[in-house]
C-alpha cells in the first residue's frame, strides 16, 4: 500500500512538532557535584519540566533547577514564597534551620543567653523560594545565595517530592529526644527483666 506524499509529509511534520513540543517542555540536565547526594549523584541525568511553574505554585520538597550568575544549580525547595524560616545562627553565619513545631522551644533555649548561638528568622519574598541541598554540609544554596527569584528558576525536576529530606538537619528539642530515649529504655527494662527471668539468666 502506497502512502501519498502529502500524508507522508503531514506525518513527518506531526512527529517533528511533537519532538519540538517535548524539547520545549522537558530539558535533560546533567547533575554536577554531590550537593544533592544521595538523592542525585554527580553525572545523573534528570528531566526538567520548564512549564510546571506556569500553572503551579512552588511547594516545599520539590527539586528545582535554576541559574544564578551564569551557574546552574539543582536544589530542593525548603520553603516557598512568603514563608518564614527560623534558623540558628552563630553571629552572621547560618548554622541550621529550626523545625516549625520547635521554634518556641529553641527560642526559649537561646533567648537572653550570651553564647555564640542565637535564633534568627528570614521571610521568603513573595516572588522567590528558599532552597537547600540534600547534602546539607556540602551544598551552596540559599544560605549563601539568598532566596532564589522565580524568574531564575528553569523548571521543576521530575522527581518524587520528599519533604522528609529536610528533617535531619533541622534543629529540634534535644531535651525531648533524650527524654523519649529514656522513656523507651524505661519501657524496655521491665520486658527485658521478664525475658531474663523466663530464660533463667
């Protein structure tokens, strides 16, 4: 069966249009460096949705690609437009963010003390996002760059959102964690005693 030249060219044009649309929607990007490890290792190729934020608001946990001063970065959104971030600082140096549910505890802990650490806060501008790399100790992000304007964002990386990635480096109540650990020990002690008794140890 012969395909008419007109139909053939229409088919080619359709494929070309589809490829052009895909190229404009999704851009392959190679990750350089380990600031997002272990989520993204250096050399990994990710697909970036360039149009996502034209119809969606940025949300904590999303991974974005943006460009600042000619350098392209891949980071995770920690807080979105208008959000307030509380953090512990040593003088002018950022130490770590404070979990929202623990701001009062940390404030009480550091308020009025003469130590090097203090509680500070920053509000993300309405047209910006605050980003942090998953590899917290080896990441250049909003702690140094400041809030990232949405105009600098290239797009959203097509990765699963995981807001728990920020939890390990957030400040929380050390006292409460110790208390929880002691409570677990107290709960386990009677059970261990019963097991020892049954086993004849």
